[in-house]
C-alpha cells in the first residue's frame, strides 16, 4: 500500500489498483501516470491536484475518454483535452463543458467517433444536417 515499487508494479498490471495505494502514492505523478496509461479510469483515484494536471489527464483521455468525468472542471472545458476524450470515445461529449457541447467541431468529432454522442450535443446542433449525417454514417 505504501511501497512505491510494489504499487508501480500493481498499477502497471491494472491501473485501478491505484485505489488501494497510500494517499502519498496517489499524489505521485509517476505512479499515477503509469496507472492512467494502463486504465484511464484510474484517474478517479488520483489526488485532486493530479486531476488538474494536463499531462496526467491527457494520458487518461488517450486510454479512455470517459475518464473525463474525473478530470478537474477547468480541464473539462479545455479544448485540447476534450478533443482527445471525444476522439477516443465520442460519448465523452456529455462530460464536456457546455461551451464545447455547442461547438460544431467538437460535436462533429464526437458523433463521428460514436453516433450516440448526438444526444449530448446542444439542441441546435442536433438538428444540423451535417452533424446528423456524421452520426449515422
């Protein structure tokens, strides 16, 4: 639990093992990076300051876009981070800040990856022909 070497091996096998690590290891940037690279959802167990770390969150989004749920609010409004998330899993659009859910480019990226993301777009974009076409093809 508090042995960094053991925890590093554990999170390499399954990032969610971070859940059982001592708090100081949940704040260790290197251990958390390994954990979220293996399983993006491990971000939920990271210390709050790492949930606001762009490098850590980017690594988590690359592995699982739905891990955006655990990112700090300011990163849920960060275009670069959200683009990685919705490109990995379009459904992550529902976790993005509102200003990105009304942005044609973000919605298009999301529905192209997963047509089900259309339900999370702003009303005016759900009626847009290009968006709907991208969602169904």
